[in-house]
C-alpha cells in the first residue's frame, strides 16, 4: 500500500510538472499514509471471527452483527421451572391423598387434553406409558393389568394408605439418587410400586411424611419420578 502511494505521488509529479510545490507533495504522501492505516485497521478487525467488518466508502467500518457471544459471561442458564430456581426447579414434596388411589399424570381428558389427577377408588393403580408408545396414562382397576409391551411403569401405590391390605407397605422397584447441586432426590431406573408385607432387598420403602417410620438408619425424603412426587426411605 505504501509503494502504491509513492507511485501515485510520482505520477502526479510528472503530470503536474514544475507547478507542484513541496506542500502538494506532502499532502499526497499524507493521504497515502491515511489509506494504508485504514487498510491495516480493516485487516486487524477482520481477524476477529465473531465480528463481520465491512469498510465503508469513506474508510469507516461497520459491525454487521453476524457474530455470536461466546464470552464466559454469556447467560446459558435455563428459565425458572414451576416457581423454583433456574437450575433446580421446584423441589419435590410429599403427596398424600388417603381417600384416593395413586396420583396419575398424563391421562387423557374428555376434550383430548392432558389430565393430572388421582385414581379412584382406592385399590386402583396408575399405568404410565413410555412417550414412544403414544399412549396416555390410565387408571386401571386392581384386576386390570397395564397394556403389555408399551413400556409401562405401574404405580400401585404412592403412600401407605394406597395399600388396602392389613399391615402392608408400599415398595418402589428402583432406587433413589440425590442431585449433588440441588440437594433433592429423584427416582432412578424406576419400574413402579407395589404393596407388600415387607419390601424386598433392593426396593425402596415408600413413606408418607418426614415423621414416617423407616427402616433403621434411614429417613423419609420427598422425591420425584415420572412426574409423580412421593416420599421414600433412604440413607
């Protein structure tokens, strides 16, 4: 760019002849320096991959806004969920309905929408099917099994009152895990719940509230699984 300015000055000197004075020559070199500085500025700005720089006819540059904010301060947190914090959402709570069966989400309402409600009467159970099956959840009578091969999670109980037999407890097939960031519990690899006289090894005993009696060394903690909230005995 500097050579171009010098050549341009030389051409002007020849074309002007002896009428060009030292002041004119100085202005020519000054103009060439300005052109070179502007070009170097454009190259430097264009090296930023996040900014599109377009030189204007007057030598100015404009950011077209095509880049993305990749700074460490960019806000990537999810929006708040159900009134809880943006990171953790609403904490699970105990769900007690002693006059009804288990809570059953994602049922189909009469208008075709989703229905969230308890199964009635006590003794009925909730079948929650996989999203892939395309089936809505259903409240079935105690003698009516969930649809076969539809990826169903069968909740026969979600609290002690759901078990109609004498001295029975509700047992979860699966385990409880604790979110290390939020401090809340959730169900892991849950296949459903059933009523037994005592939970089998590897099952989680379902409890009603923080004052519930749990096996020795365990406490009752609220947790959530498949949009269902209840209490579980855990270490």
